[in-house]
């Protein structure tokens, strides 16, 4: 299935014959692509803790994207540079999702200090994993213990039933004689 720049359908929304299909203009697509590039540019700034620059991007980049998209409508040279970004646009979310993962791996191996892009110290992650594994082991042991106790209780009950049955048969045999 080809990847397109159209957004996914809204969950629960039903398309009818009277519902027109939403189309976005090339200018809007250019603006969205440029905004995506601006978001990607913020990622390394966040990693380097350049929060003021991230803020500048957040506040001003949408206007830059809008103006460049507008300019691309009348300037073919700019359009040739911007239009390929429309095809890249859907991948910006993937890149933005992979970067914090890659940063955490870098932190885990001592290449980057913890704290950038939501990363935590490697020993913190290791402790969380170890605690989760210990909890799973404890739950398994508790389940096993409960099963063994239930089995022992049933064996005791079977033994008691057999004894009662043997006593009853012995009592019946004694009365017959």
C-alpha cells in the first residue's frame, strides 16, 4: 500500500455520499511539510538543552513555513526545493519517535548524559526492569504455592473420603456377619 500524505480517517466518523472528501491545497501541503521540518529541527536542540531556541522555533517557525509556502506558489525554484518535503512529511513522526529511543540507548552506553529528550539514567531503567522481573517471579511463586496447597487439600480430602468409604464398608461387613 503506498504511503500518502493524507491524514488517517477520524475514528467513529462515517463518510456518506454527501460528505465531501477533504482535499488540501499544494500550499497547505508545503506549509505542513515545512512545519514538520521545523519540528525535527527542535529535536537536537532539545537534546542539547537549548530550550530558548526550541521556544523560538515553536513561536516563529509556523510563520516562516507559511511565508515560504506562499513564496513557493510564485517562485518555481523554491517550489522545487520544498515539494520533495511533502513526500518526506509522513516520515517526520517516525523520526521524532525514534530519536528519543536512540538517545536512551546512547545514555545507556555512556555516550550522552541522561536528561535529554526524556532520557533517564541507565541504572534507573535496569532497576525498573529488574523490579518487574522480580514481581513476575514472585507472582509465579505465589501461584505455584496456591496450586500446591490446593492440590494437597484435595489429596487430603480424597484420603479422608477413602477412609470414610473403607470404614463404611468395614462397618457394613461387620453387620452382615
